[in-house]
C-alpha cells in the first residue's frame, strides 16, 4: 500500500472508532486511563528500552543536549505521566452536558449539548510524554486521536501507543481510536492535513516553523499558538512593593516557557523611582536587560535595545524594558508587539485596571498578577492540551471542554414551522 | 499600487479600525444600525440605480432568471434589510459579558469575557442584501468586516457600502471598519485568504465550489457549511398522525433551503401502514419520491432510486425514501449520508429518542420536530450569519455570540506562581 493510502486508511479507522466512543460511559473511559497509568509503571523497562533506541539514534544524528533531554523518558517523566493520567481521570466528563434548555414560544425545548469533536490529530515534536497526555485528554473528551510525534521519538511513541491500545482493549473499546503514524516522512503529514472528512481538528505543538507549516498546509481547522511575547505594564498608580515579586516571578520562574515575561513597560512618572529598584532585583537574578534610551539613562544595568529586540520571544533570562508616557503608550506598544498570549497591568487605579481588561486583546488579560498564571491548571481548567492565541473556538488554555463542541438539541411535540 | 498591496492595505486599515470598535458603546453601535436603516430608505433611488447597472450587465452576460432574481434589490428586499437591521439593533450586545468569576485557591478571580473576534471577511455570491446583513451583525459584535460579494453585484455592493460608511461617520466611528473589495478579480480573494495577521475569520456563503475553494486556500480559520442533507427517521414507535405534518413541512415549506428534508427513513414495522399515507400526501404536494426497493414495492408512487440519489442535496421537490430494519439501520444510514446539518427522529419512545439525541452527530438533532427549525431565529439566537456544519467554534446557526470569542480575565492582588 502506498503511504497516502496507509494514512487515509488509518484516519478512516479513527473516524469509525470515534463513533463508538460517543456512547462510552465516563466510568469506562476513566478505567482506560487508570489502566494506562498502571501499564506505564508495569512496562517501564520496555518503554525505556524503546526510548533508548531513539536516544542512541539521536546521539548519532547529533541532536543537541537539550533535544536529547526532552526526548528522554526518565523515571521522573514516567511518574509525571502517571500523575497526569490520574488528574485527567478526576476531571468531570465534559460530554453530554446541556447547560440549559430554553422553551421557545411554540413549545420547542432548545438546548446545546457538549459532544466530542470526533477525530483530533496531534502533530508535535520531541517530547514523547505528549503522546500519553494528548491521547488521555482526547479520550476523556470522547475523541479519537491520531498522533504524529517527532521522527526522533518514533520508537518511544510506538511503544506508548501499544500501552494505550492494550488499555483500550481491556475495556472492549475499539483500539482504532488511538492511531500512531508509524512512519517519519513529512509526506505523511502533508497527506494527513488534507483529510478533512475524517479529521475534525489539528493541534500542532512545537516550534513556530512546524506551526506555520501546519497552518499553511491544512484544510482542517487548526488550534495553535505561535509564540508567547508577554508584557507587564507598571502603571503610575501601581503598588511598587507588589510589583517587584510579580515581575521577578513572571520573568524568572521558568524563563523558557510561553507565559514567561518578555517585555516590561513602565509609566514615566514612576520610572525614576521604580526602574533602579527592579533593575537591581532582575540583575540579582541574572536577567539581562535591554531597554529604550530613557530606561538606559535611568539605570546603568539596562543596555540600549536595538529595534529588533522589541517583541522578541527570548525564552531566556533577557528582558526588554520601555518607559512609556501613559496608558495609551503602553496600549500602543502592546498592540504592536503582543503575541496575544498574556498581558498584565500592575495598578491600584480602578478605572485604569478596567480599561486594560476591556481594551487589551490577549488570550489572558490580568491585573496585579504574574503572567505565569496563564495555564490550564492555574486558571482552573485542569490539564491542558495547549494554549491558543488565535480566537476561533478557543482563546487561551485549552482543556477538556475545548476538545468538545456543542450541538443543538431540540425536543418537540410535533411542531412545524409556519 | 498593485492589487495585492491594495488588498493588504485595506485589511491593515480594517484591523486598525477593529481596535477602535472594541470600546464603542452598544448605544453608539445601535445608532449606526438605525442610521443605516434610515439611509436605505432615503437613498433607495440611488441604490436601485446602482443595482440596475448590475442587472443590465447580468442580462448581457446571460445570467439565469434565478440569478437575476437574487441580484435584484426590489422595494421588498430593501424593506426586509431595514427590518433585519432593527432586529439586530434589538438584540443584546454580546461584547464585554463575563458569565462568572471564579475564585481560585490563591485568591485570583478568574473569568472569561466575550470580546470581538477582530476582523471578519465575508466572501459571498449574488445576493447584495448579504452586504447589509453581514456588516450589521459584525458591527454589533464589535468586529470590522471586509466584504467581497459576487462580481455580478459589484455596483450594488459599493453603493450599500457607501451607506454603511455614511452611517459610521455620523457617529464618529472609523469608517475603515467596513471595507468592500472594490475589484472583482479572483486574485483579490486569493491574496485576502493569506492575510492571517489582519483577518481573524473568513465566512464563505454560496455554492459548494466557492466554499471548497475558500477552505482549500485560506490560512485563516473558516466557518462554513457545504450543504444540508437533512433526514427524518420515522421510528416504529412514532405517532403517525404527528409524523405527516412534520414531514410535509420539512420537505415542502421551502424546498430550496439548507434545512429542507432530503431523506426519509422509515422503520420496517410501520412502513406498510405509513408509507402509502405519506406517499399520498407528498404526491399531493408534487414531491417526486425516489426509494429503496422495499418502499417502491409498498407504494407505486415511489420510483426506485439509483445509488447516487442517496445523500443528494436536491434543493427541490424530490425526496429519497428508505425502509430501515431498526434504529441501528437508521443510524448507519445517517452516518453515511448526513451532511451533519439537521437530523430528526419521530418517536414516542423515550429511550429511542434519547439515544438518537446522544448518538447522532449533527449541528441540530431533533425529536418530533420539523428540520426547518434549524435556523438562528427559530432556535432563539436572533439573526444568523450562517449555519456551521463543521465543529470548531460554532456548530449550527451562528448568531452574534458566534461572532465573538472569550478571553480570560484575571483579577489579582499581587499573586505570584509557586
């Protein structure tokens, strides 16, 4: 069978499997997840042997230490997969929920029921633990899932898929609901992205290159975020004592993640007082500061930024700093450079806070809080499958609910339309 | 300026305009809509003169009578545009609403606020009234709109856009929030569909060809429905007296629209009794019936269908009829041929009804009701901008709410993440 046919066949099977999932009970889905958790521990040796094949090939192929690190399924990584599964198991099943039924003038009862999307394709890089996390979230939301991990993790991913399928089989669920693309050709992805009759959603997770490639080539809806260029605006009415820990936490808690702070905007009226203080604290945390001329003039710890520093996702201990004239100046800057991920204002002024919340366009808009809170777990969604910075379907962290859609349900008594 | 630059420029202006719309009050938006309504009547002569240019060119180009009919802005069509505007005006403003704020363990207050999508591009055929309907809905939801109507309606659309912009100007709103593509080249659409940094959503309305073209070529999320192949399943436990008017209404009320009935499934246990009755009634309404061998054997009014009749969107007084063995048979048929638009069951059996609601995948699933109710107005959404049969973001009729998204809002008191 040629490659395209193999991929189509696998997607058709996933679609068919997804129908059977529609009527699987929550208890049964949860039993599958707990079985996966158990099997991950029981089959740890097998998983790590398969993983070692990938690591060895990776070393030969000259993967960077960081890449090899992300690829490695240590005991700790496996333990965190297990606890992730237990968390997902504990979340309420989103499927079948009807928030309200409204009675229309003609007596029809109309509501919207949460239902699975159908088939979700995950296209991701490096980390094989995504295989388990993504499959578990998709299954809990009643979706079949097609997994296409990085070619460097192919043996690990196939091993993990075997475990998923064993767990499904133990509950008499069609094992076709979890599919792993068994080949590493780019061509397979190209073809996958054309199968709009079989696949309902594509979620790419990885570098901006991968995400742009998927978006450009997909006929299927895509949920994605390109990058996280998050800002904090310290207003003239900020409580400067609160401001320091929030900025330090946003920038230095985990500088390599998408909700880390990349740009700090400071109102000119307080810059003289506040900038030396925060620069000192950031410097103590080894943060390199690149600023506008005004900020560099106020603190010698701030180097002058070049034009292309603004709006950069450094993912490192580097921070852009700009002194702005007022709220409008901060808003203009954010509109120009924001990636619409997370934007936070520090202020005690009621009106300024409410204007920021209303007028700033980002998946999460915050007042007096660390940008690090833009995360499914922190915002109360439970486990997340990614953070969307595009606005269709989901804007911000995507949890179980975002892996469902809502259909209209109409209960009638023989009504006709006049 | 070359064409691509013109289109990009217009999209950039729309995006900038969309920011200013974020803080325009509901009162002001409503005043714009009422001004448009007033101007449509005041400038009726001008509109109809411009429309006549399109009709004359259309006649020369040999457009069909149906096409010319859809193109013509009669007094009645203008009146219905006016009443449409008043309806949209009366709907609650979706923007700025936060359904609930939840308190997290660390004291953060977290909610989701409805906000405009930004810029919506409408790509549609023939009917110039869509220009007003679509622009009004987009504006009410706080979105800028880029309108690309059919080339055959270019003069009408430009005239209507002038009216929209006059009304915006009268309320000191940036007129860039309504853009009409002033050229008819296909190339303009091709380029438009690449502008993902400026445009947040594309809605194509028209034939399947247009919709497939847009889906294939767009980097921007697309909301669409390809076609409406709607079914009614008459269960063995149906109340056959209720069944007749529901089927007749579904099929004959407006056979040319997407929620009209195209396929009738009848449980074998009642086919002998019911099929002759319904065939008689359908025949009286001049409906041509194409059926399986069993149905043709039961009623001589039913002709034998060919394989390619199943799943066809006739948009005409033609109906496919099939006798099925049981609920599973109906479900399998619907899964194979449904366009996921509207599916209805007629039954008095509680369990069968609930299974149909849970297990059938369509944007609207109904019990004992005409398929004609799948419509924004009928389901209580108010005016609609289309019906989505894909599952991302919207599934079913799309009203004002579907023209917004929800961002996370976080009110803190200086919290940091541990």
